[in-house]
C-alpha cells in the first residue's frame, strides 16, 4: 500500500514538474553561424523583397525580387530545390502590358503569395512613384499552365502596400499607398470595393500586414495610434475597436530613424489555428504578442529580437520576415543586428530566431552566413518550407567591383557616376534567395 502511494506521489511530482517546465520561459543564445546557400537568379536590377515567397504544393519555391529602379519592374522566379534550378518566370510590368517608358513600373509585390484553387494569388505595388503610376494590380499565377491572370488595377494611382487573402471566401484585401485606403477584390464576383478614409498620415509608415480571422472572415489592422481597425465580413462595415488598445508603455517605442515617422504598429502578424488567436511582432521593439479577437485579449509574450538587442534592450529596424510553423506553435523571425567593427564602422547581420510558444522558449541560432563567409543583411521575406528548409530573400554584400557583375551593380547603384564609398564596395550588394536548414525540423 505504501509502495503504491509512493509511486503515485512520484508520478504526480513528475507530471507537475513537466507542466512547470512547460510554463517556464527560457532563452538560448547560440554562437552560430547558421550556414546558408545563395541561389543566384541573375537579376541585376533587383534590390528588395517584401513577404513575397512561398513553397507551393508542387514543391517549387516562388518568389519576387523587387526593384526601385525605373528601368525595371519586379521579377518573379521559380526555384526547384530538388534540382537546384532557378528560372525567371516574368517581369510583372510586362506581364500586365504596361510600358515602363511612359509610366512607373510595377516594381514590387509587397505582400504574401496565397495558394488556392491551383493558383498563386498576389498584388503589385510601385517601386518608384509619381503621377504616372497606373496603380497596383490583383493577379494570379496558374501552377499547372504557368499562365498569369490579371484582374486589373485595384485603385488608380495607388499601390498595394499590404495584402492578405481570405482563401476560404475568395477575397483579396489590401491597404493602398500612398493613400492608405482599405479595399478588396472578390475573385468570385469580380467586385471591388474601396473605403475612402485614410488610415494613416502619408508621412508615416502605416499598416504593412493585415490579419484575417478564418472563422469569421473579419479583417484587422493596427492603426498608427494605439487602436485596431476591424472590417466585419457579414456587414461590410469598418470600425475602430473599443478594445484592446496598444496603450501600455512597453508598446510605445516609436521608430526614430531619420526620414521615418513610425509610431507603434505591428510589423507582421499570423493566425495560429492551434491557439485560435493571432501572433504578431511589433515594429521596432520586436515584441512577440498575441491578439484574440473574440475576447479582445492582448498579451505580450516575449521579445524575439536578435540576441544582443534582446540582452541589452537596444532596438533596430524590425522585419517582415516573420512566420509561424504549420501547426502555429513556433514563431520564426529573421532579426536584424548591428555589429560594430574594429574600425568603429557598423555592419548589419541577420540572426535566425525561433520561439516555442507553448514552452515560452526563445532561441537565437546565431548570424546567418554563406559558405563564402559573406553575411546577408536586410531581409523582409521568409518562408518556412515543407521540405525541412527555410527560404529567405535578402541583401548579400558584394565586394568584387572589378568583376563584370560588380561593375554592373556599381553602375546601377551610382547612376554610372561612381562614388568613392561605393567603389570601396561598403554598401554594394546583390539580392537573392537564401536557403538554410530549418533547425526545428520540417516546419511542423
């Protein structure tokens, strides 16, 4: 009897211990580096990527490299990880039949790809901007036929700076730029609707990521004050929620970079079906937070900044390169980190951070580094692959200015008027797809 009681006590203690460990926050800081491989698409005018990367159901990785250069539009690429082959699919400006010699190009895709009905859905945005920009297009790409379908311009002279799709109901929602208007395109009916109210002063950086509740079809975005806006699918009404509010002092850290005026907004946000709530990352502070739309509960989870920033409380430009695992239990984040060199100059590097949400466990896996020793910087696109890989698109420092590629990059970057700093290649870079091993396995 005593032995039975003792065994029961031990089992109970073990259960309590496991549960306690599951609730105990932990942090691991690894030295790295995280080794990675670059896939060179050969797009010489490319300079950025924003969200637009997906490993589709056919196993291929589709991504867009954007361009702010008026001589080129954004280009879409396909990478086959099984063969290592990369190919150019299309220049998106040419795909929609626009003439870049008389108007601003479709220079960006500033939102995610969404796969449904055998197609990839996305929206375009301006790279440069003036009154000749025709407006961003809503489009799709057929995975089987390799053909595009252009649904037309969403709103004249407005690009789509944030786009999210309700694949269940067939709606593409967008926030435009520079007007910051809310709009949608319904792929079932072809209907477009626009709300005339601007949701951000033009001089500020407004919403960059929309949150769609798959249960209701409601759409949420964070205003540049402490409020959340909501579009109710059933009624078609947009309203400011009474609660929750991002009014806590820990949220109120404005981004003070010269030329920007960013208050406290979420940078990127994703839905977790496991927990039936959203998890997002805050601009500048890198707070991981949760938002439950039914109860209006808002919670700061932890800070997922790069290790040095997390330790010492420093901040840097936040990234759109944030995703959840397929089961919605692990957050992945490409965190920026400034490093001071011996000559007192500063260079940027990227750290791979993962966060186990139920265990409250933070891991900085270290700085990302290519086989040739180069460390990428400035990343705004991440995909958690289904093949055990992570895919990012980012800047890679380029040092060989005497090579043919280096001379082309230098000419483009300086407008064929070389500057001493650029000739020393301190700021010269190429932008390409980077492949690294998923430290959590297969993205679960």
